[in-house]
C-alpha cells in the first residue's frame, strides 16, 4: 500500500463555511495530530481542486443537515455519489433526493447503518467491491460513530468523519486496529482551523501564559442536530 494517501474528495464543505481542501497524510503523522489541534502543518499538503474520474463518494448521515449539505455540494461540484448511504434506525423515509443549486439531482437509497443493522458490514463490503475507489463521508450521530468506524475499518474503507461529541480515545483505539486512512476532525471551517492553529502556536511560544486557564466551547450546531 502506498505510504501516503491523496484524498481527492477535495471539497468537504461544511454548513457554516465552505472550505475546499484536499489532504495528504502519512498515517502515523495523522494519528499523532488528529486528537490534538488540527492544523495546516508540514504533514498536511493543500491541493488545487482535482476530480478523480474513478472516485465515488458515499454520504452517511442523511437526512441530517451536515450530510445533506455535503451531498448537495458534492453533486454540484461534479463528484459521483454512490446511490446509497447509511442512516439511523427507522428514518422518516428510506430514500433521499439530493438537489443541487445547478439543477442536478440524484436519489439515494438510505440503509440503516452499523449498530442498528446486522447486515450493514456485508452491505458495505458489497459497495466497496462495486466502487473500490470510494471515500465515505460521515456526518451521523455520536451514538453511531464507534460502530461506524469499526465497520469502515473492517471493510478497509477510507473515510472523512465530521461527527462531534465522541470519546476521542475510543475512536483512536477503534481506528488503530485497521490500515485504512481517515480524516477525523469535528471542525473543518477554515476560520476555526486557523484559530486552533494560532492557539497551538501561541501556547508553544509562550508556554506558561495560560497556565490554570480553561476554555470551554459549546458547538450549537451539534446541539441542534442532537435535538
């Protein structure tokens, strides 16, 4: 397997800030940075927008707001969506129509995912066989994350996860059992990433300036999703 993985999904746009990025990580470096402060360091290389003709994207978490927005932008930008995606238990509908602002539309079949569906892993295996060059994008629910990661690892599927509110050490333990690649970052907005990087650099440059200070951040969008 190549020592580096290029993620040509390239445009994982979030609802509050449309950030167009493509990442290239060494797995070991990624594991070291993923659970601290995400930053644009030497191990992260930004690319211009590139669409791989063989790349397909599976959106998991529909009809949730983040998953829906991501699916919409992927469709608008010319990416190929896999016509099915994982969802939660007993969704309102088992189909979801993605409608882009450019008039493009695509109907996706919603399938109950890992944790609530014993056949989910076998279904993902079949999807992987049909779409070997696929990237999974996960905007689901904190209660589903660990079982989702286990399923992705079992089927060696590379994925992007923006779901928040999950125990980071448990995620790391689950992820380290496999050999697939992933981008796991609860905040992908460029302004937030830049702020995180600035705080990280400042704490290293002035190591005792903020000793005994605490900063608490509440993600209102996450609370709205859970409600």
